[in-house]
C-alpha cells in the first residue's frame, strides 16, 4: 500500500509539561506524519475518545514513558498505508486501543493473561496515540469494528467499553445479580448496559446529577450520591471513580461473598479498612490491569450483537485541552470524543 498520498505534517497534541490541567500541560504542535514500520498500520484518525487515563498522563499521575507523548488510546481510524509484512485494505475502519504490544513469550502471555505481561506497552503512554490527525499501531493489535455505529460512537468502546467489560468480568456478578456502580462516566455507562442486557439489577452511585439521570434513563434500578448506600445489598460492585475513599462504602454495600472490582489504572489512597465491616464474610477486592485482546474481541462482538447507547460529546481536535479540562471538572455525562477539525 502506498504511503505517498499521505501528507508529511499533521496537527497533534503533546504532553510536554505534565501538571494540573489548569496549567496547560498539552501543547498543540505540527509534527511529522508517522511512517508505518514493519507490521504496522498508518491510519487517518476519524475519532479519538477522551479517557480519564489521558488526564492522568497529562497531569502526571501516570509519569509519561515517552517524553512529549501524544495521548489518546480510543482511536477510530481509516487505514491509509501499511508497513512491510502487513496486508490491509485502504479505507478499512479499524480501532486502536490501550494495549499495543506484549512479548508473547512470558508466563503471563502463555497462560492467556497478556495484560500482565511485564514488557507490555500502551498507546498514548509508551507510544504516540490519537490526539492527532494520523497515528500508527501494530496491525496485530488493531481491532475490526462492529457496524451500526458512527466513528464518534465507536471511539469510547475501545477503552471505556473494553475496560468496563473486563471490570464486569472481574466482579464475578452472578446471573441476575445486583450490581453497584460507583462513578458513572464513559466506561460505567457502557458496562451498565452490558450488565442490564444480561439480566442484572444495576444500582448507580455518583455525585453528578446529570449522570444519575442518564443511569436511570438507561435502566438502572436506582441512582444516588457517590457514597450513599444502595437500597439493596450488592452481589458485586465496580469502582470507576479514581477515588480511594469510595472503596469503603462500596465494600460495606456488598452482601456476603460479594466482589468489588476497581477499574481504574490510577486510584487515590484508600483509607484504613475495618476487617469486620469491610472484608469479613468473604468479601473481595480485585484490581483491573489493562485488558487482553480476547477481552476486546468479546466486547466488540457483544457491541455488534447488542446495540449500545453510547453517549458522546464531540469536541474538535483543536479543543483537546478543553475536552480534558471539562472531563476533569465533570462537565458532561458520558464520553468526550475528539473529531477532525472542520476545514
């Protein structure tokens, strides 16, 4: 596939000075369009979701692995070119997600837990991501996408959706069980729909009144404040908000044998646990570390078979800094998505 038709420069955002979002940690720059290496695809970015992990990278909660990295790992793109050894159709729509490399040889990879690979690498952290007009990704880690969704609707599925799906699996919710969700942003509103489609009773705890309204509109049985007790004992819970203080009320809300799954890559410190109140009666806490490609395939297949209501708020690429600021200040329910600037 020819690379010659692609421009040589592009607009992109780089995390040059990680720090509080109000200090302007991202710079809008002109950068060379990347050239796909062996095994890689070059895509023209059609949409890129704005994930809380991008905010953690921009603010320095997750120290960047590549100085001046371009954030963004919920990338929907159109194939423009391919490096040696890759066969792909020009114009094919593909997704680029958080996980972009594993070694394939360690004991974790060999047992199907590639998300735990010590040599794993990630889009928008170890390598440039989708806050740009073009991006490259290893073809083996690019995902075919389900039909029936716009580019903007697909973008949040590639991390918010996949990680929410893995968090739901880690929560070990029994059939027809009662699920509590703490925080109700881009990932949570998708995981809730998966759980509801499978017959769960969902209860949402979030500080945002608009998010509570969205939860009820999607079919949640109840919606209350972030630390409020749900009206019933929970069989499982997922903590999406990166707030360690919420671990305690979430554990206290679990029924006997309940599991709390913590979905975020970053969490503030957890206050001291009381064993009798929070962990006794075989309650469990489980973390979620990235996802496997198998998780992505399963979730995207589910999204193809069950039409999800993806609540998106489009921002032009040129307003990526504002989108992150609005995310930090809770100015929308659902997911922000960067789309190409209007000429």
